[in-house]
C-alpha cells in the first residue's frame, strides 16, 4: 500500500472520481462553488472498522479532533470511536455537542489558560496536566467551582520516538511533565481534592514505521509501570498515544497495522493486564482516521505554456491546503497525490505544474505531475486532504474566500 492506493479507495464513475458515491463534477454543482473539501463518510466508517479489526478490543479509540474539527465529521465519528481528544475549548464545545460523554473527552496541550481550564473542569472532561502550574491552577479551580477535577498526567518520556514527522516527546519539551519529576508531582497532588486517573504519553505524530511505534508502546508501558508505583490509587486511564502515519508521497509505504495490532495484543494480554487491570486503555489518532478520507477539489481557471513548461492554474491553493504546497512541516517539498477528477480514465500525455491562485511561488500544488490533456473548468482533486487541511492553512493570506466543507 502506498499513497497511490489512497486514490484507488475512491470510486470512479463514468471516468469521474466520486466522493460518497457522487461524481466530483456533480458534487461541484451541488456545492455551487469551488474550491471545496469533501469527506467520505463510508471511508471514515471503513477506517474505524479496520482499526477495530486489528487492535485489541480492550483498546479505546480516541479521535484527536484537531486533525479535522468539522462538526459533521466529529458527529459521524462520535458513533464510531470511544472518546475524543481536544486541544482547545473550541474543540471541547464541538466534542460536547456529540453523544460522547464528557468523561470520555480529554484536553491536552501546552499553555492552557485559567479560563480554559475552568471551562474544562466545569464540563467534567479529563484535563491532561502538562506542568506543575497547570496542576496548581486546576486544584484552585476545583475548589472554587466545588467540582472534583478529573485529571491525568501527560508525561514527557525519557525516550524519544524516531521517525516521527513531528516529535512531541523525549528530551526538553513544552509538552507534558518530565517523567523524572512525575513522582514529586503525584505526591503534591495526593493532598489535593483531585481525581488523578492515570497517564498520557504522546511521543510524536506521522510515523509510518511500525517497529518504531511498537517499541515506543513497549517503552511507554515500562515507563508507566515505574511511575505507577508513586500513584496512590490504581491506574484507571492509560493513554498510550498514537502517531500512526499515512502515506503522503509516492515512496511512502503505508503503516503495517498488523504489526502494531499484534504488539498491542501482546502488551494488553501481558504487562497491561498484570499491572493495570482497571485501566481504560486509549490509542488516540487524528490523521490516521480522517486524512485519507478527504479530498480538496479545485477548478482549473487557466492553462498556459511558459518557456516550454505547462502550467495548470486552479482557483484554490495553499491558503486552504497548506500541506499540499509542502509548507506545513516538510523539509523537502514533494507532491501530494492529485488527479484530474473528471478525467480519471484518460492516460497522461505530459507533465504540468499545478499552481494555486496566490501571488507567491510557494503556491505550488503539483510539481511536474503527469496529467492527461487538461482544459479550463476541469477539476483538480488533491488527495490526503482529510486531516490538517482547511484549519491548518493560512486562510486569510491574500484575502480569497474560504473553502466550503462537506461530508458526503
Ligand atoms: C496532534 C495530537 C494528536 C493527533 O496526531 P495525529 O498525527 O493527527 O494522529 C494526538 N494526540 C495529541 C496529544 C496531539 O497533540
């Protein structure tokens, strides 16, 4: 499985790419304008089914809303996952609008303000403590509200996870409490009126190497076993993080989910059962759940040749889908998969640069991509747009209108 298989997951009807069973030109007519993001409900459902099939039944699946906070997507997922991870009070409100119970919503992230922590404690969600300051604030808020706050400690582990697109654990970090000071924090919390549920360890994001994720999960269980000695009560919550990556580029191989699942089975049936029999076990995933289920659809406004190079110019760009331009955390710019959505059965006749409508050379959506003969009004579809798309892009840059989002 590579990035090309992502395209194959979508149906093609009469030579047209279909999202949710609707050909993309018809979808564009239904939306009434381009560009737009379209998320495929059936693919989302299939993705969760795949995870349920491969991971142990004891594992609770948590959806990290920051990957795609569209309320309809979050509502759809609320019937399929066990819990939500939120990174702001805006995301918290979206989570609380769903049938998922507040005690199955957790709030992680650095620099949570007193106002945000107050909202979280009042809502009864689990606050993932990222520092001693946060712990002090939550205790004071609980006393003020007359509510016993539910907390877990986000631990910055003493090991780093290699191969992550974004590393968020190990070494000095703004995330979490350094593992070596967790025992003293627990001792301080023992005197306070707090419900300390357990631990959360999240080492990084976008990892395609199963053996590294497995090693990280094993080390996480070892670390938590040591830390648990300082817990006054049995651990009731153990969030093993996530970091499952998706293939964005031609050479990326999909994550070996069988290997990750087998490793989790071993951990669940061994050390976790022995040491943490009462823990709710959580794997939290964002992009792995939604990333491959969404496309960004743009319309060709102009085609031109410039000194031997063909340019396909579309009405969208990096202001909606920054990641496809290579400017969201990538070191080397590579092409996201794209297709001419209304010419899926036509063979490539040449190569073109697909560029957006922003007046900057950064707005490059496809560099020398093989395309059939492209005409004005064709629809250029960018894949892997389900996660960190619209909300992770600088939508105000150059003042074009925002993109529409639909769940089909
Ligand atoms: C961002 C984040 C996630 C989601 O990461 P993905 O790569 O989208 O799976 C999960 N947990 C925490 C704590 C995060 O900050």
